[in-house]
């Protein structure tokens, strides 16, 4: 018999109980750890670093799932609605999102599609919808796995571990290299066209978030949450930092080609331009001069033409 069984209505069956005694909780934890007994010490250390977000409208079910995941060693953040889920995701950037398909303020399947447009986290969808069409719709929306209710806690934990294990990746690189732009994540330095650019901590974080998005437009709120998670500034503060950043890395700050404005959305970083137009000035190769001198030359030409 499963440890915990959930009904199709997101309620715990009467035959089960969420008010475990100390002995019962110990047995539950023991069985959960057995699921991980084949992992190495490095794997267990990785588990402790994995952040999981639970998006579930039922408070009892949400708390119960969170408690079991925490006992195994995962870091857990919970959200009761789609509104909260977006805020938690943008600030915490979880590796795995456990997502209920039916939420109080919207459709979990649509939120799944939204997640796919972000950083594409792992998604385990929970749903009382158990028809083949519903399962296919969830998987096509971006879910990596689909678990129908009722389900047992041992199966739930096993599926979570399988997802984490399946996509486990090496340690993140110490730097990002985009051709003429290198971002050193350890020393927090930026080299552009062979020259180091003096950036403030805020500008560095903003540039990193924009570049990491790979050309995907990000709203001001998303940029604020990702670049400075603890900040309480108005999202419009982003505009000031973007303006300052453009002055330092754009050839023509008033006609930016790297940090582009996306109307009614926010900003995007144009990675393609690094190895195309910027790499090919009109008649003089910038590889024969320092980047700062090249940028200054280009700006002077623009001023001479009366464009600035």
C-alpha cells in the first residue's frame, strides 16, 4: 500500500492521515532515503543544492509534498497560485517545478508553456486529469513527466529523483564566452573586443542576465528579479542601468545594437551582432587597434555625420 494516496479532488483519502506520529514519520523518511541508497556521496551533496518549487493550490497537499522533499534534502519553495509561482520562479530559479494542472487563478498547462519560455526548468506535472489526451497535452506543453492522482509518496519521490538524475549536469562554467564578449563570473569582469570594461556591480549583474537569456526578451520586472533578487527598486530603475551600460559597450549608444529595446516588453541582448556587424567596421579592421580606440573612432565618425 502506498505511503500516502491522494484523491482526484486533491484531498487525502480518509484511509490515510497527514498527522503522522513520530514513529510513522521516521518510517516514511527511512523509506524515502532507501530510494537514494544507490547514489554516491557526490549525488547526495548535489541533492542538497537542488532547489524545487511546488505550485499547488491545496495547502495540505502542498505542505505534505514540501515536507517529504525537505526530509530527503532538497531546498523547497512553495506557491499557492500562478501569481505567486511567477514571483518565486523569477527570484529563486528552481531546477525543478512541481506543477498542479488546476490552480485557483489559472491553468497549470499554460503556466507550463510560460516556464518553457524562461530558462526551461524540469517540470513534473501533477493532475487529476488522467485521460490520454490530458497527459499528451501536458507533455507537449513542456512537462518532463506527468503524474496522475491518486499517487503514492514513494512513487512521487522516485520520479523527482529520476528527473534530477536524468539531467544532472557538470559544474557551471567560470566564464561565458560570446566571441568578442567574455564575462568572467569568478572575478566579475567583462572583456569586450579585447579590452576590460569597467562596470559597477549592478551593471555586471544586468549584463550577465541579459547575455544568459540568449536573445530572449526580458521584462523590466524579470531583469530586476534576476539581476538583484533582494532589491526593492521600481522596475523602471532598469532603464537607468541599461542607459549606463549602453554607454560603455555600444558603439552608438543612441542607436544600440547589442542591448535592444523590445517595445511593450523590455530588453534583449543581441548576441548575433557580436560576430557580424560589430566585428566588421567599414574599411579599417578593429583587430589592429585597441577596442576603446576603435569604439572612439566609430563614435567620432557618427558625430561627424551629424547623427549625434
